[in-house]
C-alpha cells in the first residue's frame, strides 16, 4: 500500500495553485487555505475511510434514509500556526469534530534542522476518534514528527491521516518510517528542498503568508 495519495480533483488543484502563487496576498491566502480544508474534507468523505452512520429523517410523505459521515467520531489536529485556516475549513464540513491544537516550529541547531513543540490543547479528546492532522507544507516532516510525539498516546495510527498542500517524498518517508500506518493526502508532491529545507517550487512559509508575518 502506498504511503500517500495525490488528490487530483481539478478544483483542489486550482486552489493549490493559488496557494503557491506569489501574487496571492494574505487575505486571499487565508481564504484559499480554508477552502483547501473544506474541499479536502469533502474529497475525504467519498473515499470510504471516515466513520459513517445511517440517518433517517421524516419527509412530507414518509421517511428517507442515507449514510452520512459521523463527524462526532472525527478529531482534527491543528498544527499551529500554518494549519489553522485549513483546520477551520475542515471543521465547516466535519461540524461536530473535536479540534486539538499543537504548536510546532522549525529551528536550526549546529547547522541541522530540528523541531520544537511546547503547547498542546485538546489532544486527550482524540482518543478513539478518526484523526485528521492539518499542516499545509510537509518538507522534512520534522514539525509533524514533533507533533506526533505529543499526540501518539491518544491516537490509533491506522485511523490517522495527514492532510497537506505540498509534501516532499523525503518528508513522507520520514513520517512513514516511524509511523508506517499513517497515510498522507496531498494535491502536490515535490522532490526537492533548498539548503534551508523549504520546498523548491513550493508555497513558501504558509504561516507567514496566512498571517502576514515574516
């Protein structure tokens, strides 16, 4: 089984291009990152991987039944800062999901990249849920690995996925080497990073672009 799935939906691809475009300002970036979360949530809903339930409603002339997503059994992990708008977009679709917050950022120590994480909230509520982690850029995977080390006691890797905007093959490998049962969904797959571990032809710093910081 592949460690990742490339989402080829043309509308999601269109949004992804806007999030890579240097002409997209911070307002547009926030709006489109939220849209990315919404559209990816809808896409995931049709893949047969999310918890479901049957619901029956009364109609004017009888009743009707359908199978829907059981959003109460979903937990969303917002990787601060960059994952915020994406998580909020997903929460519009999975309206009763619990949302946990984990901070993660990259630092350089002795010429090497490492990740720091000092804040989390709501991770206990992920227990027994299908978990969706939102983080737009998966470069080396160091920030996600730091976040996973915090939440790993509360999640089932077989019921955990990562949703991102752009992922490198190296980052995917680093994640799945340690967590082989976690699957990654991304509309864009990249091969290279620069000397500062930013994705070449990637979106840049998604947190800075969302929140107009440097």
